[in-house]
C-alpha cells in the first residue's frame, strides 16, 4: 500500500457517478481520486468501516469501457460545505487488473494537475 503522503489526489475534468454495484443506488459523484482511494460527494452519509461493491460509470467512449467495478471500504463520511450533501472517503480499493489499468490511465489522461 502506498503512503498517503506520496499519492497526490487528482480531480478529474469531468464528473463521474458512483453507484452501489449490488443495489444500483447512486452513492455520489467522484470528487477526487488516487489509485488507492477516492472521495465522493452524495446525498447521504455512509457508515465508516462498511465494505462496498462499487461501480463508477464512465462517459461514453472513454477508455473503451462503460464502467470501472471495484470494492472499497468507507474510511469516513462527513457533512459537505453544501447543506444536505456528504463527503465520503473510500480506501483499500480492490479491482481487476484491467480496471486498475483503466483507472490509472484515466487519472493520468484526464486528471487536472495540482489537485491537492
């Protein structure tokens, strides 16, 4: 696992929607990401420690796939600065090698520089 201080979080140039893979529930929109963790902003707080199967929907024709499937653990969930929204951090992302490659390519190609 990478040391948190060595991985810069990256904001992407487009908004990606993240869903619970089992229920199809929209959990929120991606805010920032590293290969090992992400933060999303959604309409409800999630319980820290929960392990979730997730699916991130990609824009049409991005990286030859419609989604990236992975699991992650809710690290924290707090009120967002906007009333009624919550920021949630996920850690310990696990995914198939092809999805990890797609994610890393997406961060490199579509991540905005100097995101934190």
